[in-house]
């Protein structure tokens, strides 16, 4: 299984001046607040922590559908501070005593977090991130970002799965996306996300799925 989340640092709602005064104390625990105070780049650190929490929630929700997203109960520890926008940090997100490994990539105004179970299978994780062009969002279609995320997923996974893009479909079971291959549920676990002009996905492919050699 896998969970992912993306944050667009170029989007106005990531500007600290737009946040509610109590946002940080409501969302972050003491250790996370301390990491913000000590950070060389608190804006990047704040949204790295947030993306990790969201990614972990998407993963935990698959394991326990009744779970409710309470950000402060998903406690993030990252091995490095968000000093810049071109680095990868690893760490964990702990929820109700269970840690989930997390990988946070920061680059070009984007933060992309991916989480997996602590005891993960030998499945390969394929992931992708794309910034949409302004004209792709001009229509103000509320489904545009979701459609783009599904397209990115399909075009990125076609080659590894030895399939055509037309062979792949993303369906939903409730709010959880599922990957289908040639009309049948694929042996894979999928997570989609979008924010601002960014779309992203992460997909864990089962070891039994035929894949191109790397």
C-alpha cells in the first residue's frame, strides 16, 4: 500500500500571511512546532510536515476506513530540515503508536510526500509529479486537476506495466482511487493528489506484475 500528497509552494494559500493565527498550534505537535522554530526555511518545513501527514492519512485510511483525519495525531519526524527546495528528506509519521516511513521530495516549488507501511512488501513504487500549464486550468473546470492526475498516472504506468495507456483506467471505490488494467483490478495500490497547479501520484506495483527491466 501507499499514500501520497503534494503541496504547491507557489500557490497563494501556502503564504504564511494567509493562514489562520492558530493554524500551527492546531495542526502540529510540540516537536513539530520546535522544528518550525529552528528551521532555516519554515515555509518549506511547514508544508513538508503537512504533506507527510496527509500522505500518511491516505495510507492509514486504506488500512482502517473508520480513521478520521486529525492532523496533530499524525506526528512527523524528518531526518533533515527543509533548508532548500531541491532535496529529499526521509523519516516517519506515527499515528496511534504505529510508525509509517515517509519520503519527502522538495523541488522547484513543489513538495511531494510518499508513505508506505513499516513492513512493506517487495512491491515497486512508481511515482510522478507534474506542474500544469496555465491554459490547462483556465477553464475553471473543478475536475481538471483530478483528470490530469489520472492521466499522469496512466501515461507513467503504461510502460512499466507493458500496457497501452488505453488499457489503463483509474476508478474510485468511495474516495479511494484504484488502478484497473484491461477491465480488471490491477495488482497495485494507487494514491493520487493535486494542489495548486501540481498533480502527483504514487503506485505500489505487486511483485507479480510483469514490468520492464530497469
